[in-house]
C-alpha cells in the first residue's frame, strides 16, 4: 500500500491574500500610479503594473527572497504599458474607493496633489481635483493656504531637503532611544509644520512621513510624525486646490472650484465670484467653470454672507451679477442655470425667459413712487 502524501495547507494563505486584495489595497494603486508616470507626471510606457492580489503577493516574495536571485531579477523587469493614461485614470478612481483611515487618506492626498497638477492627462488632473473635496472632509477639514508673510519666500528645495534629512535622523534616533530622542523628534516635526512651504515642498515632506511611518504606525514614539503627516496632507490638499484654479483647461478649473466649494465653505462667495468674473481668456473651455458656479447657485442658493458685509447688499450684488450673465450670453445652458439660480435666490417663480428676469430686476431697483 502506497503511503499517503502530506499536503501543505497553502489555501488559507491564498485566501488571506485574496481577502486583502478584495479591500482594494491602496498601496497597489499608489504603486501603479508611479509605474505609469515619470516623476514630472508625463506618461511612461514600461513598468510593472500589479493587481491588488499580485501586489500583496509580490511584496511577500520580495521580502522573503523566494526563488532566489533569478526569480527576483525576472520580477523586476518592466513590461510594455499600452495605455498609461487610461491606467492612470482607472487607478485614481479606484484609489478614491479605498478604505480611508488616516494613513490611506494621506496616501490619497499625496497622489491627488501630485497628479492633480503635474499629470499631462487632463482627465486625470480633473479626477484628482474632484477627489480632493471629499478627501478634505475625511481629513477633518482644511484651511486655505496662509497668505505669504511679506519678505518670506517658501522654503527652497535645498531647505526642504535639510528638513527632510533632520526628520530622518530624528526618526532613526527615536528607534534607538525613544525617550532620549522624543524632544528632538517633536522639535523637527514642529519646525516642518511651521515652515512656509509651496506645494512641491509640502508634497515631498508628506511622502517622507508616509515612508517613515510605513509599518510603524502604532509606535508611540512616532506620534509626532503621524500628526505631521496629517497636517502636511491637509496643506497639500489646500495648495493643490489653489493650483488647480490656474490650470489651462476649464474642466480642471471647474473641478478645483467644485472641490473648493466643498472643502472651504468660508471662501464660497470668493470662489463663485472668481468663476463668473475672472476673464480666463487663454483657458480652453472656460464656460465649464462659470457653468459649474451657476449650477451651485441654482442648487444651493447664495453662500453665507461674509463677515462685515450687509446681507441685503450682498444679495443685491449677486442678483445684479446674475443679470449681467443673462445680458452677456445667449448660451442655452448658461441662461437656464442663471434663471434657476435667480429663482433659488429670490424665491420668485421660476421662468427660463431671461427678459422676464431683467424686467423684474429693473422694476425692483426702481425708486418707490418713481415714474
């Protein structure tokens, strides 16, 4: 009688990997986004794209050096990527669906702040900026970028590198002597948080915190780095929303407007007025920006009156601006949206005939008892 073979129970491990993949691993999306782009955001046609399952599995293989040098060398070879822009957009959308704990939210802030400005594909820039609105809420809210202090320029790349190097050294010292190095680590984190940074500098330091905390999220000694990561993620979101308003494509500016209206309620009046009044002569599809603003007004009405302004005068100024839109355009969608916005703001019955609104406003402005 032949002896029975003893089977190695590999299925539980494979099942665990499958379950990990089913959670839409954020790391896999980040990996793929880096594979399809050069650092400047241009598309790359050779790389190693991975599914969620293969990302988890390959990480295990690389850490264990399974298969020896030949296997590892083969695994490092890049393959042709036929549609890097399509892969980019797909992974950006999937990244937005990932479970958003603080670590994942910081990863999302890193990816969207990078590709929302530097990706050469307009649809990916638009998607990145649209994702920043909901992300700002998951991060606990953001503040607009602080106005630069007169005479104080953002940190140069060399100054950012110096801050980065200090942070790395402090984290290494903290691993060796947590109690003795705590004050030094807290100090460099505080200096970074207080530094004047542009988007590129904030993004570089955010990536540094992500790397330094990878696999060490729960170490009590690294809590200052965790707080810094959150602060830098918020700053990157705010700076990217501001940068998106300078994009040469109207669709991308409209996405920045949309997310800005969600993320920065105190700036809604300013953002809406910018969308309607700013000339934007060299912007392709400029109408997308103004139409997005009119759609917001039609749906939600006026934003809160800014501090120090008279509510009645604020409302009158907006009605006048919407009437100017009706006088200056014969574009159907703009006319419809402006009429709906006027009805929402004034409480008057809706009519899509612009001449009715112009006559109504002229009558409203006429002096009481006048001719």
